[in-house]
């Protein structure tokens, strides 16, 4: 019998084409590239910050704000791209739509993938928490406040570094503690950043800041008027604008005062500070330099109204207006951003020896050079050099001394004058005292009177007591020595120590 032809075994079906993943779309791929670039830049900037010896505000803003923002944007693009790709495939039918992933914990591969994703998510959350805290910390830093917007804040930042509060952070005074004021300050900061970016900020920055947090929440966390007592010795040294730069030194006691009603002591200048009295006022200008209306409420609740003869504020009008309650900042309005007048700045340099008082007319010439009309700082520095060089050209002044005088005068200008922002001592009055600005005399002018005839005094001894004047400069306070006399005659006390008798308890 003929053999039957052998049948070949059936061929295996061709493998199914690999399904194209939803991740392969332009939007998700762009997101992945942004993620990689952002992560690389963040890690690089963190390394630079770790090895850097000086803080850099631009490094911080890119490391903790700009690139993390791009990173989150890239992470968002990936799922958005996948979602859009699924919708496109469902609509066009161009490619098969992969099924949603199915997780089976009985499958070791699935368990490993799930464990990796959870670990990565926890690690990412940990890094995000650290980054968020560092971003919060950075936005509270002095470098962020003072150097980031360098053209706008240069006057404030420069004066801050020369001030008594140079080691106090900006936010400690401008924001204080608590979440509500932090959020309020950051929301206000966003608006200010926008104005800085488009360049429509005012020049100079207007003061006072009318929505500044009350001083009781900021200043009084360190300065406590209830614990101030007595008077302070102050020595003021002035130099005349004559050839010899003649000095005049004035010594006086400033009646700072303070105290608390609980101790029965509430006197001196800090009597104003809501310790035993409540003082409110209405100013007729934005800078609070003209105050025609003052309201005093004493501890017994009695109210006295003081007005000036030409006051535009009648009692009926005052009832419809908002009164400002007096606090620290109404007198100490320049506690940190101090723009010293040229007269006082040159006096300080002469007293410290940075300017040579033996140079003829140096006080006069330095002040004249500082008060010129300058449009830019480079122009001012150049004109100061030319002015002093021309004046001392034919005078017997050693070249080295002249160069030191020019350098110091230029330093004064760079510290307190900012023509690009139109800022100097005239744009920001200092209300402590009354030598260069009205200050105390805004109210203590002898013209504020009540209906029953009482007057806000302007007597010199109200706030200070003169101790003396002299035409020499004493760098150390010296007074005539007075021998100590014990209230009980103990004879020769040279071999006796105070602690031999004064034990702090019952006398022996």
C-alpha cells in the first residue's frame, strides 16, 4: 500500500506584536526630560551650597523654589500625557489601548515593583518635606529679603548691615511669630515681587508701612518698656564748619523712664508707651510728620483732646476717622534702616578718627561734597574725589591724608545715599530727637492745647537734663572723682571687703 504522505506539524502562531505603552507620547516624554534636568540641577546646587562659604540668594531661590517648581511641573506632565494618549487612542483607534495594570501580590514580580514604588514615594515625600522646610527657611533669610531684589532693597539692606539690629533677621521685625502674619507677609511678598519684576515700584519705597505688625508683637519681644527705669547718659559730639573743625561736646541725661503701673513707676519718655496711658493721634500726611490731633486716655479713663490752632480735624470729623494708637515705631521709626544726615555722618567719622580733624575745613568740604545733586552713585563718587582734590590742591595736606579723606567720604555716601532709588536722609525722617527732623516737636511744640487750657509742653527739661558743654573731645566719660563715704563710720576700710558684712540677709 502506498505510504501516506507525512503531515508536517502545525507551525506556531507568530508572536503578538508588542503593545505600544501609553507613556510613549510627546507630553509625558517632555515631562520626563524636565524631571531629569530639574533633579540634576537641584542636586548640583545643593552640592554647591554645601561647599560654599558665603550665602547666595540666587542659589537658594533656584535650589529651593525655581527648579523644584519645574520638577513638580514635569511630574504633573507625565500622567497628563498618559491620560491624553489614552483618550486619543480611544478616539482614533490608531493603536491598541493597553489594559489598566493589574496588581497580583501572589506574583513576586508584582510585589517587588510595588515595594519599589512605595519606597520611592516615601523617599520622595521625605525629600519634599526637607525641600519645603528649606524653602520656608530661605524665604525668611536676610539674604532673601535684602539681596534678591538688590536694586529695590539695596538702601534698606545696606543701612541694615550698619545698624544696631544687624544681627536680627528681617522677619523678626517685619513678620514676627505666628502663621497668620507669615501667610499675610508672603501674600504681600508675591505682589511686591511682581512689581519688582515689571519695574513699576515707587522710588523711594514709601514709609511708614501702615499695615506693619504692632510693635507689641515684635519690638517688645526683646525691648520691654515696663522694665526700663531712670535716665541714660548721652554724649553728643559736633564739629563746626570752620577751618579748625572746632569740636563741641554736649553731655546730657535722657529721661528714658518706663516702669509699670504694678510697681507704681511710670514716668519719663516711655510714659507714652501704653504703660499707664493710652495715646492716639491723627496725622494729616502719609508720613505722620504733621499731627494736629492727639487723644490721651489716662489710667482712670479720663479723655483729653489736644489740637493745634489750625487743625483741620474737628471733633465731629475725628469721630468718623481712624485713630492710630501710638507705639514704639512712632518715635523709633528708623531703628534699623537709618539714613544718617551728612552733618552727623561726618561728625561720627571725625570722632572715630576716620577723618582727620587737623585737615582744614574737612567738615565743611566733606558735607558739601556729600550734599551735591547726583543722579547715580558712580557719578557721586567721582565728583566727591574731584571736589576734595580741587579744594586741597594748594593746601599743605599730605597726599596720603587726602586720599584717606576721599575714601572715607565716598564710604559715607555709599552707606547712606542712594540716588538710583532717590533715597537719602531727607526722604526718611528719624523721629528720635528733634535736631534734624521735627521728631518730638510733632506734638511737643507748645501749640497743642486742650479745651480746658492744658498744653503739651515743649520745655527742654521734659525729656532731658543738660549736664554740661565743652569745646574739647573726651573719648571716655570723665567726671571729677568723689570719695566714697560709708553711712556708718567703720574707720579704715582698706582691708575690709563689702561681702564681709553684706550677706544679703540679716546684717551680722
